[in-house]
C-alpha cells in the first residue's frame, strides 16, 4: 500500500487542487491506500465505497480527476476493519499537519465539517448520508473558475 500511495502522490505532485475529507473509510482508503478511493476503482475487484464512487464520478464529470490531489484530515483509518468512527480531536490535530503541508501552492477544497473546521475555505458538503447532490453542487461551485486543459494539451486556466 505504501508504494501505491507514493506513486499516487508522485502522479499528483503538480495538481492545483487539494480535496480534503475527514478520514479514510473502512471499505475505501483503508483497503486501497489511496485517499477517497476504493480498491474496486483501482483494480476492478474488491469492495466499493460510496463516498469514493461519488467523489470520483463528480471529478470525472467536471473533467478534473487528474487535477485534484485527494487527502483526508486524518490520513489513517479511525475504526476497525468493518466500521468507521469519527476521528478524535487528537487524531485530527495530529493528521492535519500533513494536509497543511500538501496544501502549499494548491487551492484547498474542504469536504465536510471536520475538514472545513481544520482548514477553512469554502464549505463543501460531504457526500455521505444523502449528500451526493449537495457535494456535487458544492464542488462545482468551489471549482467554477477553473477550466480544464484543452484537448490540444494547452494549459489549464482560471477565469476571473
């Protein structure tokens, strides 16, 4: 898993956006090693995770999958192999230093209450528990000024 995460971070080293959620889910990052990503999205096998599916679908619809580095305030899974639990304050305080380091030079999109409280910025609703539509709308609004690179490979630009 470590090698997979290192490869992912290298691939997204120049991503202009950092999308930060709360913590890894037991069916997603805990298994795949990649934030907000399930094993099924990487290999076509294994379990799927609803939040990961919604996040990747929304980014694909916006044409921004390769422009966004995904991360969590708490980078390790708080819980056990079959359940999630909210991170403790200590876990959030210890983990947010990594998110802040990754945020340097990037536009940060906090997803959910914990990420918003930890990092500030425009609040984007977390997609879980019926929040998929509000997440998509919030993500689109947060990234509205961005235009993906054109098909000819020219640079991505921000509009005023």
